[in-house]
C-alpha cells in the first residue's frame, strides 16, 4: 500500500512540475506558422529560458542558420502568453548585428532580411532584463531575388 501511495505522490509531483512554468509550444508554433504569411517554411526555433535556483537572470539561446544569397527571408516570433516581456530576436554575421525585431526601442513580431552572401548566420533569442519566458519563431523564404532586385 505504501508503494502505491508513494507512486501516486511521485507521479503527481512530476506532472505538477511539468504543468507549471511551461508554455504550449505547439500552440505557439501554429500561431507562428499562421503569422508567417505566404512564405515558404524553412525552420522553426524553440525558445524557453528559465532562471535557475541561484540565478538572477536568464541567458540566451543561439541557433545557427544557413542562408542563401539572393534570397529574402522573414523571421517571425510569437511570445508565450505568460511572458512579462517580449523576446528579442537578433540575426548576426559573426559579431556584427544585421537585423533585430527591436526597432527604435519597440518590439516587433517579425523582421525581414535580404541575404547577399551564402553562409552560416547566428540567430540569438533573449529576454530584456534577463526575464524568464518562452516563444516560438519561424524562418521563411519570402522571395528569390535576381541581380536587378539587389
């Protein structure tokens, strides 16, 4: 009887820990895909940043993406409903910031990028002030460009 009772308590503790403090990544992905528009889906990114027990702030999550020259891309992001601040999304070439969803201090849900050189870029997500939060982002191809468009 003690084993059964212990088993129920253990399962309840596990399920309670999974319910609290997490967001519905599937719902966020559906919304991000909806917001993508008529672009061609390439990749999606999961953002879940939580503070540890002895931490005052969260860090960041970084992804590598290969972008092709003569292509126009859209990066859009959907924030978790429990976020206290919106996620910041930044695209880097090495240490050089190329694009961000923060424009003039205002957070946007998307940004476009025209790629002029095929290579690996870094996509970095963080929350201002080191806050906790979750989000889901989508990278899509919006247009193939010709030499005249560049």
